[in-house]
C-alpha cells in the first residue's frame, strides 16, 4: 500500500494527464459515440470524476456537497447497484452537461480530493479505494486515446489527433524462438506494495508443457502475406463464430486499413498514411490473430506461457492476444459491494491480453497485468505474438 | 415567380433566421443525433448550405470554387443520385467539420449567393431552383426546432431551449361543428405567382360527401380523458400496426409527457412544466389521433375536407393529422434529375398533415400545403381536429 | 342476404373445396412457416374452422360442446379481443395438434354447422356472420394456395404442387389504351343481395379526371426489358423506402425467378420451368410495379379508375396493384366487437389491389372487391396494368 | 481402435437406436424448429445418415451411387468446406424431403454401410472416420431427445413424449465435501483403444490447488430457495452479460418451469408435473449456475478438478457446468480437412460441461469427455455441482 503523500502526487498527476490527453480535441469531438463500445471523451472525463465523488468524497469527507445531484446517473457506467436512471439514455446523445461544465466538475472534485487527502487521516480501506480510483482513471486514459482514434478515424475527413503522436513500433530484429522448459511455475501477483487489480491476486502454481514463444511481434507485412494468400476466404482457419462475424461485418483487413491506389494505408492518430511493412501489426481481433496463427501452423501463447517467458522479450507496445479465456484465478475473491463489480462480472466470453500498448498510461501495466476484451474487438492497440 | 430582387431579400432573411434559431445552443447541442429521424443542428446548417452550393453555385456561378470538396458527401442527405459516400457514416457520429467551420461554410456560400444574385441574370429555371432552396431551408428551420426539442427533451437534465419560447395554444372557445355541403370542389394549387411545392400542383376536382369539421383542436384535457378511460388498453380502437407499436414501444402518453407526483407534466422548449388542460394537444402520432377519434365515435378529416373547410376555422399552430395517405395528385409530375427526389419518392406509407405549427417558418405554409410523416412519428408539433 | 338453404350449400361446398386444395400435400407440408406472412396449411384448416366454432356455434347452438378447449388460442389469428395466449408461440412451431386431429376438428365443426343450419331458425344478424365465415374461408383458400407455393417454392428440392395447375395467362392481344371521360362516378357496393365486405360498402361519388387504362397486363418480356435496361439500379425510378428495400433484400427479379444457364426460369405450382415471355407478369411488389411504370413514363391506375373502367377489359387472373392506399370509404362503419377487427384495423400503410387471381375462389371477387397488401409483398399472384 | 466386426455391430445398433427414439413421434413432430439451436428430428435423421454417405461411402465404396444428389446441401450442417447451398434455407422450413423419404434414405445408407463393412478391407484411417460417424450419431441421439423436449415443451398443448420416460434423479443423500490435495495431476485421454474425441487427447499435467467438491448435485428445493431469496433480482450475483440476458429474456426460473396455483410445475418428457423438491435441478444456464454458486459463497469446479475428483462421486445424469472455458489442450491437433471442423472451431465463448445426462447414449460419455455449450443455453439436461 502506498502512502497518502504518494497518493496525493499520483492523484494530481493522473488527473492532469487525463486533461492533457484531451487538449488537441475540438469541443465536438468530446460528444459523439459512433459505436456502443466507444464512449464520448466527455463521458470519460465525467465518469472518472464521479468515481471519486461517489466512492470517496460523498461518504467520507465532512460536509461534502455534491457538485450536481443529477450527475450520478449521467456518469455512472456499469455500477448497476448504485443509483437509478430516470430517462434511459445513450451516452452519445448527451449534449449536456457541456464540456465546460464537466471541466468545472473535474476541477471541483480534484480540489476537494486534494483537500481531503491533505487534511484527513485515511483508513487503509479507503486508501485502497482511492488507489483503485487512480488506476481506474489510468485505464480510462487508454480508452480515451483509443476512443478518440475511433471517433476521428471513422470521420470521413480523417482528421489527425496530433501530428507528433507515434503509433508505430518497428519490429526489424530477426525472428527467434525463445524456449521454456516444462515444469511448475508461479503465476499472478503477491501483496508486494505495488498496486494490482483483484484479478491478478492469488499467486498460484501452474503446470506448463515445454513451449517456444517468438521474440517479436507479427508485422504488417506478415499479415499482408496472410491476406494475399486468401486468409479471409479460407473457412478452415476460422472459428465458427469468427467466420460468421467476418462475413456479416464484411471484415477483409485490420481496422483502419483502406486500400488506396492498390496500396494499403491506415488511419493513425497522426493522420492517414501508407502502411509501414516492418511495423508491428495492430487493430486485429482475437479471431484474426487465431486465424493467422492457424495459417502459420502455429498458435497463440496462453497467458501463463506469456507471463512465464515475458522477461526474455520486449513488450509493452501492443496488447498481445492470448489463447486464454478470462477466468478467475483459484481463490479469486471479488471486493464487497459495488466495487466488486469491477472485474469479476466480466469473467465470461472474453479473452486475456497481456503486455501493454503505446496508449497505456505510464507504470500502469506489469508482467502480471490481465487485460481482457471480447474476441471480436479491434479498436485497442493489440497485436500478435506467436508460440508453438 | 418572384423576382430576383425579392429572392435576394428572402434568401438573406432566411439564412439569417436559421442562424438566429441556433443562438441559444451550446456547441455540444449541435452535434448529437439521439434517434435516426432527428438530425444534429450542425447537419441542418451544413445541408441547407450544400443545397445552394450543389444545385446553384457549382454549375452556374463563373469561377466558383467549392468551400471544401469533402463537404458534398458529409451534407448530402437523401439525394442518392448525387455524389458518393466513401466511409458510410451516421450523421450523429460526425464531430468534424466543427460548428465553427460550418458557420464559415455558411458565410462563404451566403456571400457567394448574394454576389451571384446581384450580379447575374438568372434563368427562370435556375430561379425556380433558388426558390426551392429557400423554401427547403425554411422547412429545415422547423425541423431544427423540433430536433432541438428532441435533443434537449431526451437529455436527463431537461435543459430549456429558451425561456420565452411559447408552445401552448389555448383552445377555450366552445366546440362547434362546421358544416359543408356535398359537391365537387377544387383542390390543389395553381401557378399563381406564389411558391408551391410540386406535390400541391395540378389543381383538380374532388367530390366530397356532406361533412362536419370541428372549429377547434382537441385539448390536453380531452386526451387525458381518453387515457383515463383506458384508451391505450382497448385494442378495438387501434390499427393492428398501431397496437403492435404502442406495445413494443411501451407508449402510454404523448411524447414528452411524464407523470410526476400524480400530475401530468411535459417538457417544452421553455422548460419542464405542468400540463395546461386547455391547451391544444400536441406530439401524438397518427395512430393515437385515429384511436382517439374512434373512441369519440368520430373520425379525422381527409386532406380534401380540410382544404375545403379551412377558411371557416383558425389553423396554423398544430400540424393536423388527416385520414389521407400521401399520394400524388392526378397528373403529378416530378422534376427532372436529382430535384425530382424532393417529394415524389416519399409518396408511400405516409399520412398527410395539413395546417402548420408554432415552429413553421413565417409565410411558409398555405391552405394547399401538404406536409407528410410516417404514422408513428410524434416529434413534430402535430395535433387533432375531428370530423364526422 | 342469401337464404339459409343457400348458406347450407355454399357452406358445405366451401368446406369441401378447402380440403380438396390440400389433397396433393404431404403431411409435412402442412406444418412449416418459412416466413412470418405465410401460415402453415394446417393452421388455415384450423383457423377457418375455429371461426365457425367461436362466432357461430359456441354461443348459438344449443348444448354445443367445444371440440377442444385449447384450440381457441391455437387457431385464433389476429382477433386480439378474443381469448388469451398462455405460451406465446409461433404458428410454424406447432407440431400439435396433428393434421389428422385438425381434420377431425373440421369434420366435427362442419357436421355441427350443417346440423345447426338445418334445424334452427337463424337470425339475420347471425346469418350475416355465417356469410362472413364462408367468405373468410374462401379468402383463406387463396392464401392456402399462395402459402403452399411459398413453402414448396422455397424448398431446395422445388417439388411441384400439382402438375396440372395452370398459372400462366397468355397476354398476346395488341396493347390498346381504353379511354374514360372526366366526370363524377359511383364507386363501391350497394346492399344488393350479394355478399360484400364492409370495406366495399358506402356507395359514393368520386370525381375522376380523364384517363386511359391499358387493355392488357404487363408481360414477362416487358419486365425483362425493364431489368435489362437497369431498372433495379436506377434510384430515380424508386420510392425511398423501395430503394432501401431492394438493396437490403437484394431484390433483382420477381419472386420465384432464377437465372439458369443465362435464361430466366421460375417456380410455379406445376414445377420449375422456363419463363414464357408472353405470359402476364406476376409476383412483383407494388414498389416494383411503380418503378416499372415510372420507367415507362406511365403510372398505375387508382382503384377508382380501375373500378370505373373495368367493364372494358378482361380481369381476374392477377391482382392488379393500384396507386391507391387502402383507406376507409366515406361513412365506413366497422362491425361491432371482434368482427370489427376484420378489415378496418388494416387501413394504414397498405395498397389496394383490384381484380382477382388464378388462385381466387370461384365467385369470390367482384368489380367492387378491395384486396390490400403491404407494398413490399410479392407472394400473391399480383400483376401490373398501366394507366396514363 | 476397435475392430471392423465390432464396428459393424456398433454401427447397426446405433442406427437402430436412433430410430427407436423417434417411434413416439407424430410425423409433424419431425418437422418443426422452434428456435435456432434446436433442429427438427427429421434433420437429425438425415444429417447422421449424410455423414456416412459423404465421408465413407461416396469415395470408398466401389460403384456407390448417391441416394439423392440434392440431399448433400439439405443435410450438411456446419461443414462449410463441403458442398454448396443453392437456396439459402432454414432447417425448420423444409417440409421435403418427407419423413418417409428420409427413412428410406436411412435404410439405403445403413444397408450400403453394412455391405461395405462386411465385404471390404477398411484402412485404419477410414475406420477412424467410421468410428467418429457412429459417435457423431450417438451425440445426435442426445440432441434428438433434448430437441424433442423443446418442441413438445413449447407447444401450448404440452403433449408427453413417452409416459415411461424418467427424467428425475433423486438426490437425497447427505451433502458432503470431498477433499483433494494440492498437486500435479494428469488430465485428458490417452490412445487406449477406446474411442475419444480429438478434444480429449493430449494427456497432460495440470497443477491443482487443494479443493473440495460436493458429493451431490444441487436439488430443485435448493434452487427454489435461491429464487425465493431474490436471486434473480440481485445484480451482484451475476455476470454483466448474464444480467442483460435475464432481463432481456425475462428469465425468472429454469427452463420448462411454470408456476401454477402458486406451485412450481415443469414440463418433462413424460408430461407436465409438479416439481419434486428432492430431484436434481436441471435446465439452467451456466449464468444461473454461477449466480447460484455466488449466492452460496461457493463456486463451480473447473473441468480439471471435476476430472481429478470424479471417481469419488456419482455422475452421469446431468451435464455439470464447470467454470472452465472450452479451450484446446496443449498440443491439440485438429483433423485434416472437413472433419477438422468437428470440435476445434467451437473453442471460443463456450463453457465446458462434464459428466453425462439421462439423455446421453449408453457408453458414450467418459471421465475425460468434454461437452461444451454457450453459457446461456438451457435445453440440455445440465445441472450444478458445487466446489470450494
């Protein structure tokens, strides 16, 4: 558990960072929700603020008064056990509260939190909640970037977010297979003073067969080879649900890729550009990652293999799809009450991704960190590392 | 046909008026599209401008250069025969072009149009197109208001648009039945120097049976009586499709009505208020208008009866649902090319409304004006006048 | 009003005829419902029987006992005001009651009805209900044939219904325009001793402009010309909703048409055959009829024009789409209670068809008969007659 | 690998058994498909037959002629790489081929297979295919029973399948916790002469923590307690997707349960009866099994725990939901070609069930057998065994 002083610094830095990410946006960019899994930036700003108001200030800071009583049902996300919804609404339809009002809300809650952290003795239990709140906001920073990319990258004008944003990771080292012996390995996090989510805890033993994992990520060129070899047309490479999905959604290439004058281009946060063949592939679904591996007569690593071998390769620029389903570790315990909704309720029908991405907040990811998404989702900066 | 000078004035006044309607909006209000039939205000601003660029300036003004080549597919609405769409998109997902940019677009096109109107001899044919463009923009002024009402009225904060906006029409005169003799009547518009849409032309004879039409609109209180008598639960009052619709959509009251502390309230452009029982009912579908009439053992007038009798009662504050389907008049001719898409292509599965509303642009509606909507739509300021 | 004796004969003949239509079916053919608007033949057999049990025998025949109490909610169709549904079900999922049981039900109700008609004095009111019941069954005879065609014609084995069934009408007379003078005409049926539906009553005057109507129906060859001229690709010919529909449903030809070895074939009740170019076109939607007329620079007649001119041309082999929406005649009164659901509740969003078809029961259709369907439906034997 | 002689007996017995299961059906029961995951019995009869024709006889039996060339696309299920579909169709719409014809098809293929097995030397590879074909048919026997239950149990007449069919398993022994030590265990099947599916192979080591598993299944009474304690209303017990599912589908009790006169009843294959509180619960989804375990502060076992401990308790009457996702074992290899579609393509978004059920074919399930279904499916005879 980190100290309150560290909390104060980390809290302030995190709040500031979130706002910095939004600086390049026009007011209009804060508002739209082009697809259900993308949230409007203004909602991220409000929701991460509401977290501190709801779970920290409201019941703990003496004489705290809510910024606006109606904000609870506007910015509550999936915490079904908290609050009530009067008019059922869709985040992307909410023009009000305005962006300006939400910044005022942020400022108010940030100031109140700083005041609270400076002038109060905080219980260990509450400290843990504040720590979750900070890491919750760091998670939303990543979503903010990927959601902004979706919003701008699906606008017909394809406006750049920021010309200096660098997405590409050049993977031009020679491909090698890293070997790991069969045996029993420790997996998961211990209470070690650092922050971990509940889904990482319960360090436990796992038996792994001998395996080999690649030292590098799959590149754009390798994926182009797959496409040109008819990968999207060969039913035997795909899961049954994946085959339905690529046919229904007419998926023929990674997200944000467009063929222009017979050359592959893609939208990136710094604008619309030609594909760099040596850069690490990104914006593919688990389904595509799996089909690509099938085509290579290889496979994706499990999350355990990844965690066992991760010291021997570089990672952190792409969330790497694993073959593992997102399941509770043995003896997983979810938190009491509404915060128990944080992770456990998603432990079905999702796949684990390991690593981190160019959009992940600093110091947020770790070797034991378990990210998870539905197998068809592609808007995160994910990628493929092969195993055998 | 009005003269070019008049066009210039009417054009300038119309453009200005559209912008005045938007003055009370926050930037965010311009962006959202809560439901498919509502367009974001920024889209209305751009689309009415694109009309003049596409159908007037582009091919007629010497040396005209497009404000932005990409705007054509952003602001083209349903003119399927013009242009092409690169990324299929939904109006409510478009954060760019920004509102500021769209105002610059408006200013540019307005200035170019004024310059064009002042300094060029304009053919009768082109004059007709400009006239349609002006009236097209007036139609969008009404949609702008009703769409703003939908956007704000479905926001959980229920923000007012403008505190002085007056929606209510008090109908406190005694109810009387206006009598009309059986006979042959002239229906529709002649080329009379005033502007008419193509769907009004072709003046022609219609045979009407003797009929009686009410001198006043149905009030909120009368509709509350219908609701309290179980109107929404009595299947025999409803069309089959209407019954499915009210059950699927859980329709129990007019749009924007909410019961609070056992009293009916509604959202209006000036805010959330108690229902005035003597005001003319509004925001009901044709289906509800029909069921209400059935319950009264009366009926809705046809559009012909309405047109025949309209001199004998006051109208213009509510679009009045008629029993008539929206069909072409005998010898209806649609315009050549893309402008032919204006009216004719909607002449199926819609009902005619006659009159006008408190949101209708000045001098826009006329005794022969034919408005039309699908029978389930309620967000226009429509109402009920009974006949027998 | 026809006499009870005539009723008895007509009743018995109608019941028998319905069963004859089913003779070529395998038991399995009675069961399936490939699409919502098609009912399984066994349901038609049961539903037409239930009508007599529910509206005649149950409350009028002394000591009548229901064949099976549960059949009411199995065979009630849209009479929402009668009965209750315990398990919400879809007609096509009902394997029970078996076909054999339904024939037993028919036999029981037929016998009870005959007994009732022979041995009781029947009020005029009840006589009218029986008459409707008989005509209701005749309507279902036509649906039975078109539904059987849908069931067999969408089976990949394309089995014939009966090798002697003759669908084609050869239209090889020279095309002529039949002229009608402008004027006031009488439309609709009088109480004349013959059976009419409530939607035909209320004879009334209509004013018609001068018009011309074709002496013959559009042929397959004419429609092939339209297809080859790109009719399905030219947006300007179509209603907006029609354009969405043909693109969503990938409509490229009339229903049951397939191109084999570069020649058009179609499934007909006597089997799969090459198209006869001189036969009258059938199985097109109103949308396609309208687009075809647009392409010819002609139009469809209104139902009034059709009724005025019908004595001057042959009709009765194809239901002819008209431009008229299905609306109540002036002074239309629907019957009290559940039978009031018969026609009136469908008077929105449908188009009138006039004439009759090769599947229409003998003596069922008349010059004033108003058939109606949604504009996208094609499985009836409908066709096109042009006007100008 | 079993010998050809054994194959012959097993083949003949299996074919006969499938037909015996259908004896109580009316012809109509063979035809319907009330929901996508249920297949019509006639389809099961044809599909299991097609398997032998397609994968055995067609390419291996000298001079074999297909029973009917068109049956391939009628009875192919999900083998996307084989054959082609001319008219896209839904299994539940197919009245033809008739049931009689399908029995003739069965008889023909059975006879040809017997002849082939008797008079030919069969390669090991082909023998393996035949063995899969037999087990494939045994799997369909179970589906046949559960699909028949769905068809009859969703018919408003609730007809019994067979009065002697016994579904209930009385679990009236005292509840005990069976203890297993932490350690490394062997999981999966070896090539041991018995038949196993590809998904069981690759015996491998798994590390298990110490755990306890119940000696008995959850009973109806325990589940009623959960319902009465508000289990379906407490969001904290449910996965997020489960909560959406129970609310969208209005799930309030196990499938086939109905409350009548304030007592729980259910449809069983022997008819509609009162619930026996001591019988093992069945027809619940994984979502409900998980929520029930949460409510008990317990959990479901993993498939590995189940396999390790299974010798110490009775099983085989209910498929037991496990917490494990359906994933490939290490070194899983799918078969080449179309048979490779058998299992591997379903290894995403499904949960493993272990055990067997009262509908499982004799000698079909084993301690290593891995059944799998989507977490929302309830029509199999599944149940709950708790662990901690």
